[in-house]
């Protein structure tokens, strides 16, 4: 009587240990990826940024003179290459998480029957699946957050020192420097798990999870600029409006003061554009954009949307498993119940 209340608590650690043992290769691979990428980002933040900054200082102070121009071009190129490779690797994590979740976490276990066997081992399917999702989500979220923080440190170390350093509004830098990538990684993990449950085949789930995350990323990229009110820069006919940030929309200002979006001749740089703008009867130009002050509002708003989507995907996954296990239990009960004829003819 006294041992019964402790059995559920003892079952949870065993479930976690079993999951870590089953998915040990993926755990080792994830640890290697995080450690290697973290080392690359620390190298980028320290020696590479310092060497590139020194090379650009040499270039800026000596290469405008008629004297021979000497500077460490290799240091500049090395910094540029390592920054590009580490950034792309970091942004590939949502795709890797979705592919693994679809192919190994759910798709392969359904395909081989491991999931159904595990569901009969004394742990409820929902609890087992919750552990299967919670443990990878914690590891992926923590690892991705660490790498995003290190990437931001590496980018900040070159800001104002390396002439070719990416601006904060560069698309790849914008995502790699903020929590949006963490939200995408978690959403990708749950999206891959849902795809694996729906398809039930590891190879199909692997092939379908990657384009699903790509579609999610495109949706985030198109939606993000509209999650926060924009700033507007205006100018007269003599020049185009000056701005620094993420451009959302540009166009012309009519004589009534209305803003009319357009992508052609948003300035009087040529005689053709001057004639067209005269014909339009415009008085100036405008541009809607997000300045640096909007960086964190955009990041946090997009991350909140992604976390809400992650919760919705988790609910869909659990609902799908509940329906499948309930249906299987009903079919199994119906198949295992002896018929009335058999009961009647059975010996007493």
C-alpha cells in the first residue's frame, strides 16, 4: 500500500533515461554541434575579430596614400568566411531539429512498431510522448539559446571595428542574433514530430519536415515587419528619404499628402523618373522602415508568435496520439472479446 504512490515518480526518471539511451547518437551529435559551433563563435569574437580590425586599420590609414599599401587581407577574408559559415550553421538548426524529430523521434518509431511496443510497457502513451517532446525541446532550446548569445557577442565584437561587418538589419544576422531562431528551432522540432506522426515513415517524414520548416521560415520573414508599427521617413522631390533599418514599404507622396506605394521612380535620379513624377503630380517620397529601436520589439513579438505556434503543435501532436491509442485500444478490445456463440458453446 505504501509503495504505490511512489511508482509514478520513479517511472519518470526511468523514462528520461530510456529516451536518452535510445537517442544517444542524436544526443552526441547535438553536443558535438553545439561545442564546435560555440568554439567557432568564440574564435570569431576574439582572435579573428581583433586580426580583422587591425587589418582594416592598416588599410584605412595607409592605402589612401601613394605609398605601397600593406595590410593583412587574409585576416579580413578569414573573418568573413568564418562569420558566414557559423551564421549559416546556426540558422540550419531548425531544419536539423525538424528532420530528426520527423525521421527518428516519431516516424521511425511508428514505422518499426517501437512506439506501439513502448505504449504497452506500463507508461501511458501521452506521458511517454510528453517526455519524448520535453527532453529534446529542453536540449534544443538551451543549446540554441547559448549559440545565439555567442553569435551576438561575436557580431558585437566587430561592430564599428571591421568595415565589412554585417549591419544589424542584415537578414541572416538579424535572425542569428536574436531569440527568433530559438523559437524557430522549437517550432521546427514540434513540426517535425507532427509530420512524422502523420506520415509514419521515417524517410517521408525526413523529406517533408525540411520544406515544412522552410515554409514556416518564409512566413515568419514576411510577417515579422508587420508585428510592430513602422517609422516613416519623408523627403521632397530633390532627394530620396534617408533611413537605416529594415525597409517595409516605399512610395510617393501626392499633392493631397496621401502615400501611394510604388517600386518605380521613388526618386528623381534620372530625367525619365522626373518626367514620370511630374506626370504623377507628386510632391515627395516616403519610406516605411524599422530603425534600430524596433529590434527587440520585433524579435520578442515574433518569438512570442512562434512559442504560441509551438504550443499549438504540441497540442495537435498529443491529440493525434490520444486518438490513435484510443482507437487502437477499442479495436484491440473488440478483437479480443469472445463472441456470444463461443461463450455459449464453451464447456461449463
